[in-house]
C-alpha cells in the first residue's frame, strides 16, 4: 500500500465532516466503536498525559497555542486537531511537525484489520474521525510523547477523543453550530461540550453566554471539578496593548503569574482571549507537578503557527485567509477587519456550507465590504454559489458567483487595487482549497 492508497482507504470510511450527519445519524453516535478499537490495541490512550479542549469557536487556535507553549517548555508534545486544510497529516503533529507519510501508512496497515472486522459487527464500522483518532492515540503512545493536546471534533460528550483521561480541560466560546447533532439551544450545545468534564479535573472556560455558563457550573458541581472562567475575578485576563498587520502584543494575567508584552502572530481580540485560555490551561499542569514558566509561555505564544486563521498571505493587495464558518467566527472576523483595516476597500470571497446559519454569518461581514464573490468548495456540504449569491442580494449590492474556489480568488485579486483587502472565508474547506491554489500548503 502507498501513502495515497492509505489516504484513499481512510476517505472510504464515512466522514461526517464532509457529509452532514443529521439527527438520524447522531442517534447512533456512541463511544462503543472507539472503546472496542482502543481495547484491541491495549488502550494506548490511557498511557497519555493530555489536555482536552472543546468549544464552538477557537478550540483549534487554543490547542495550537497550548501545544506550542509545552514544546517551548521542553516537553515532547503531541497535537491532535481537525479538520485539516490541505493534508491529512496536519491533524497529527509532534512538536509542531506533521506526522510523516510513512507513519500514516504504517498506522493504516495496523488498524485496517480491526476496521474491516467491524464492518459486519453489531456496533458497525468506525467513521473516518474515529479511525483517525485511533491513529492519533497510537502514534502519540508509540512516539512516547510527554503530553498530548487533544481538540474535540464535534461536541464533546460522544466525541471520539472523549475516552482520554485529561489532566485539565478547556472549553472555548460556545455558540449555535451543528444544531442538528448537538441541539437547537445554547444550553443543549453547552451540555454536549461539557461532556469532556471529568470528575475532579479542573476546567478553564472562555467567557460564555449566561445560559452556557450555568450548565458548566452545574456539571462541575456534580463532578467536583474546579471551574475557572477567563475574565472573572479568579480567572486569567488578556488585554491587547499593540497590534498591526503582522503581530499583536498582549498582556495576560494568568493563574500563576502576569505575562506582559507577549508577542503573538495570531491576530484579533478573539485570539487574545484564546491565548488566555491556553495559558490558564497549561498553568493548571502545576497541579500535577509540571510548572510551565514565563519563558516557555512567551516563546510558545510567539512561535505558534496556525494557518488559515486571519492569515495574511500577501500584502499588495492584502490577501487574508480565515476559516470563520459560523456566527461567532464571522463576528470575530468582522471585529478584526474593523480594527486592523479601517476605511480599506474589502472584497470578500465567501463559501458556506448548507447546514450553517447563513444569515448570521452574512450579517456582520457584508456591511464592511465593497463586494462579495460567492463560491463553493468541493465538499458535499457546500452551498451552491448561485444560491449563496441570491442570499447575499439583500445585504450587498455588488455580488458575483465563481467556482471553483481558485477561480473566485483569482477574480477577487484581479478586481482589487494594491491597497485593497481580499478576504477568503466561510469554511476551512474554502480556505484549504485557496491555499492549494496559491501553493502555500504547509511543508515538512
């Protein structure tokens, strides 16, 4: 089997990231398949010391920052995230480096017999995400990482990562997303995310809507888990002291120290908040005998790489890639654009999924832009570009529709003046296809 064949095999498994699961599929979600596979391999996840992160918005950025800090502190650190932008290998990293192709191939060879054996079983075959999560646990155990940072895929309670036994947990901002699977209300969604909270394990949360915070407080009380909230009296706090188009400087008042003048390449007030969650999360490791010092926090925040999140890839015109795909993400993107590019002419390349709250994404962005080019990724979940253009008409007079994403990006750049800003957003799939077209995929 070649690497390409290994990837093709993984892609043959049902993939709820690319195909909407819906309520019917959600009813069969459980952790039985993951338990069965992990038991077969001797429960590698139980040997891992890990941090676990859930949330609607910002969990990937928070995970990347936490992992970068731990690497800077000298710990061999695994990072498991989803989805990927260009390569499957992005999902499993050690000390910032993507898993090698040879290791992907070896892991697929290792798990394939049990995956095939489950096809006719009562519990059924694993999904793509379950199989890849198994590969992540196996890889981190085989490579003897000191710590692993795990990002949930969807929800938390029934997420494939939720069999881990974390040293500490974090929950980033909660909003309405994946409502078919997680519920229609903030309390319902919050309860699914709170499923990662383990008895006696400390939890750090971003600021939350009152109804979400009430759920977290209830669950933490039941499970005798300490809850720490960013921005509250006893929680971390972040403030931006300087920002430009390359970096922002912030001060974080953490749980165990004050860290002034932290230099971060991740831009926007939302990333300062995510940094506060990440810093508080790694500080909680002190409860387990692992002190993370200021030097590591400073170096980790400065060196973090997390592509596709307000990533400025060129400057004449400015070309920004941002994976905002829900109301919270769109609001955060709009705030960053207003702060960093006031009075600039903005051209928006927008591609959305059919199962998203379209109006909630469009509303904060369209007032800031001169024109919108609707597009669609190759995902089966993608909203047709012409249909998206129709939905844009009440919000923006100047619209067009181009597919594929590569053509939409080229058209936007061609229309832009040197001082303009082109923003490509709406989903990580759109951003990933733009990155491929621009030839800026991550290298080894």
